[in-house]
């Protein structure tokens, strides 16, 4: 069975609402998600009708809250996205009411989610039970900054499912945050977790695949004990939301095929380029593929993952 993962996704916000509830914005990448059994993204916002944002009364430019109307949830399955990660820093932008309305909107649209505290979402795909978990360093998510608790949760998931896949929302942000450091990262004084230690710990606990978002740029891909870690895929889409230019406009989708025992059979990197005002386009020049190859070599050396010129993942052995 195949899972296609992409990074930060904002369907619409107070900064602008795309036409047709964002379907046109995702039209160029929908075939990639539809070709997989499961399309999976980080939903970097709340879906809310009328609740108050965290930025109410704040000085413009000093606070950023992302929220789209609840009806926009229907765009996700129409674009091949069957599950979203809600473990991120913008899931609480519209408070508890916004979190409730987000779940209601997703439920009505038939979209699953992961990332709420202690949550294990199990989907059956071609007879394979796959557990989806999401982690971020926030109280409304399963905690990325509590590795022992994360290990316990992953072990529970491994006991319930044939394969376990984990999403992390971690790391500093911006064009200078494309490398995975050793140790804990901080951004604007906030603990953003220790991505390497976390990813390695959850794989040791039974995770078969770790994918990431958060830095708004691509990060390298690593093999660890025969499992794959894609630390960040950058931004998928955001209507007038994300900064662009240079590496901030380069992103990708990683599609991974897992066997019934969780082992990786194959994979593919699809290079994307974000065009103004935040529309993902499949990039035939493969700029982000070249970037992820370089970052992987720089950060992980002998354990770096490699992709062929057409984006095919080179699976060791």
C-alpha cells in the first residue's frame, strides 16, 4: 500500500480565500495523491465558522492565525487527501471552539486525522492495518518534546497495527532552517523539539516511517535501521499565506510503498515549485529533488537516502 505525504497546507485564511474552496489550488498535485492509496498532509490551520482567533486585538504583522471556513474540508478528499495531521502550531489558532469545528468539518467530509493528544488513528488499507500518529511540541497535540511518552504511544500503536507511520511538526522556521541540527531546536524562544532524537526513538519503538513538516523548507531524508525519515517536505500550498522565493518556494511530495510488515518496498520524490500566491506546481526541472539530495548528503552522510534522476527512491539491498 502507498502513502503520499506533503507538508504544510493552508486551504484559505483571513489573508485570502482561493476560488472553488481551494480545489483549483490543489489541482496540479491532486493526481499524485490520487495515485496513492492514502494522501496525507499537515493541515496548518483550523476550519472554523465564526470563532475568535488568537490574533483578535493584536497588532497586524505581529500575530498570524490561519483558519478557513468549515466547508473547505470537502476540498481534501476531492484532491486525494484522506487523512491530515493536526499536530502543529496553528491547529489552536481559533481556540478550543476552532478545534471542535475542525474535527466536525473533517468528519463531515470523510477525512481522518491524527495528532490529537494520545491519539492513534488506524486505517485498513488493502487488508493492512496502518496506525497514523502525529506529534508536535504543544499541549493540543501528542507531545514531540516528551520522547518517553511518545515511545509508549508508538509501542501501543505497533501492538494494534501491522505498520506504524509518524508525522512530526518540528524545528525552526525559514530559509536558514533547511538543515537538521543535533540537539533541541528553538524558534522565537519556543522549544521546537529534537528531531533526530525523536525520529530515532520512535523507530526504535516500532515506527516504520517518519515524515515531517514545520520549517517551511525542505530538509534531508535519512535511513535509520532500514526505516525512512523525511524530516520536512516544505510547504504544499497556502493562498497568500507563506513567504516565497528561493528555497521557500521549493517543496515536494514523497510517496512510499509499504509491505504488510511495514518494510519499505519503493518510493518516489515529486518535485514541486510554489507559484504566487502559493499554488503548488509539479516541477519537471526537479529543483527540489536536487536540493533534497544535497541536504541528505550534508546532514546524514552514509545514512543519507538517495533518489534517482527521475525521483525514484533507492532502497538499500
